[in-house]
């Protein structure tokens, strides 16, 4: 069990101190906005609130081209920031989100920020512009820090200054941005929380705490219940741990649902590799984030009611740590999974697919129209895509395409790998129905083929976020460390979900 000291750490501090977001048709005083960002289109004269002109900006190398940022002093004590947006007809949400985040990082001492909405010629609507600004600023100013000053807010107030005729549209967009940024922040909080604090049991407590805030139903299943349910994958991985596992079921049920989406998340709270121990290097030190799939789903589920999601969504978070001990799962062991499949364990560090197999079985039993699983599953995916792109595979082209489109909207991109079924032979076992490990090559594909065995023909997609779950540096709205990648993608997927085979 966690000690008192570690349990005193709050796993989701973002819920306790959200910044105030205000939409106004007048510029607030310096006391309420210590910095002001003003978008400038390419070649255009800067708006008057920047208190400068085009020749002066040109001296600083600023032309209004996309991604240009210049900080200017103001005698009134406010930091003025020119943001280059390029041609008005080419402005999109990705550019605005990135610029808003760059602005937030360019004035790190100011905790009250303001952003002006540009003129009506932008290709982006005022509401979408506002959403992207709020996401960029809030995610850039997010922090999970346990040292001195960790409780001090990084941002207390964000004001959007807009023409009076679009106040309501901008308020709606800003509200959406707050919801999606909160989902990502919750995912980041959990993924960055030390494993000594965030056990599987504690993850269940967090889900129970968060669920009423978002009209979610929550059910927790402990070790004895998992034994009764025949969830041998979760139980096998948990055998080496002194902490109990938890299967966390979250349900969102709108009136007259337009479909039923299942989500399954890998929740390995800490992955030592088990008996197949990982090397003691930086990658091992990052293994508190091996539950990012479960964290992304939990964060996304908190947004569904507030965004008016019309599909029912059922999520299974498969949570345990993977530790070596005298009782740990051994190479050569045979596990009996939820649907009766037997699996020979050839590598105890290929544990994520074992816990998720049980979750996939349960989602199928729930009668979902489609199921999407999210997991930090294979190092092969990281070596293929680097840290910017996640892998996706699946049995249904339409579901894979929905995931891809959601990633484009959220700027959490995925790229499809082939589900090459000839490689299924690599999972053959002499003593069981299959093994948990393929050969030395195409590891991302053989892992997906393993998971497909537990989908029972239901339209399915698998998102491997091992490549994107950890970021080496901060860039625009992306933080250094466990990134929470996937939460906003899943929000977009669920709120736009179309039942496979339905007409568009």
C-alpha cells in the first residue's frame, strides 16, 4: 500500500485550480491582463493596441508570417505580443493553438493574459479561434510539479477580447476549449504522477471522484471479482505486485444514444518489465507513464457531457503494475483469459496486451458498435514514428478513418500501419492457443494482431501511443515529460462517432 506521504500527493491538481476564462468586448486593465497578444496578418498594419507600426515591427524582423512572435514593452506596464498568422484565408486551428501556446511561454512571468480576436476575414470562425486559443494557452501553462511552489498557479486569468457581435459565439468556443484542455490536463496529471502515489487502487478512487462531475457511472472490480470474472490477463500481470489490480468501468449514457462506442485503455501503473526486467536507464524511469492509455480515456470521458456527445461510451481501464517478485508471472506460464483463450507467456514485458485482452472481451460483451483501444504498447512504434505520431491499425477501415480524422482535428496525429495477417503465425504456441510475443520484427503489427483475437469480429481500431506518450522537450502546447497524448483525440472521436455502416 502507498505510504501516507505519497498518498498526500494529489494525482489531479488541475481540477483544483482551473484558471478563469473571460470573454469581453473591452480590453481589461493591466491588473487583469498583464500581457496582451494581438494577431497580425501578413503584410498588414498592426492593430492600434500594439502601440507600434509596421516599420518598427520590420526592424525586429516581424512581417506577420505564420508563427512569428515578438514581445514589445509598453509604458503602461503591459507586455504586448505580436503574433504572426500569415494570410487570413489560410489560418487554421492548429496554427492558432500553436501561436497561443508560444505566446503563453513567451511571457512566463505574467499570470493574467489577454488575446484579441482578429478581424472577420479569417478562414477560421470566431468560435473555433477561441477554442484553439484557450487550448493553446491552458495547455502551455499546465504544470505538474511537486517541489517548492508547486501549488502556485501558472495562470489565473485568460481574457478574450472580441467584437460585441460575436460575444456569444466566442463564449461557446472558449467553453469548449476549457473542457478539452481540462481533459488533456487530467490525462497529463495522471501520467506524470509518481507510481508510488498512483496505484491501481488509487486510480479507481480518482475515477470515482471524477465521475459525478461528468455524469459518468463508475464500477470498480477488485482482485477477487476479477478472479470470478476469469480475467486471467490482468491477474497474471498483477501476480508480482503487492498492490491489488483494478478494472475500472466508466459509462456515459446520453438520452436516445446515436451509437455505442467502447474504449479500452492500458493502465500499467508502473512497468518494471516483470521477470523480463527492463534495463535501468531513462526509458525505465519513464515507466510511470505506461498507464497513459487509461489516463487519456479517463480524461476524455470527463468531457463528453459538457460537449453534448450523443453516442453512449463505455470505457474499460485495465490497471495494475507489472513487478518482479517471488510470485510474479514467469516465462512459460499459460494464462486463461476472459474469453477462454489460453496464452503462453514468452516475455513478461509484453504485458499490456494481456490486460487489454480482458478489457476488449468485456467491451464486446457489452454489445458496443465499435471498440477502440489505446495503449503505450510497443517500442517498435516509437522507432517507426518518433515522438510526434502515433500508430493505428484496425479491422474496420471506417473506424480507423474516424480515429485518423479525430487526430487531425486535435493535432494528435496517427498513421496507419498494415494489419498484415500473415504475421499471425508468429503468435503460434505449442502448448496454448497463442503466445504473447511475436518475432523480432514488426512488433507493433504482431501486438495488434494479438489484440484482434479478442474483438470477436466487432469493428475495432488499436492506437499505439508508445511513440507519443513521452516528450523530450516542450514545444508550443506540448509539455516535456508524460504528454497525455490521446485525450483530446478521443474527445473528438466520441463526439463525432458514427456507427460503422451508417450513412453519413
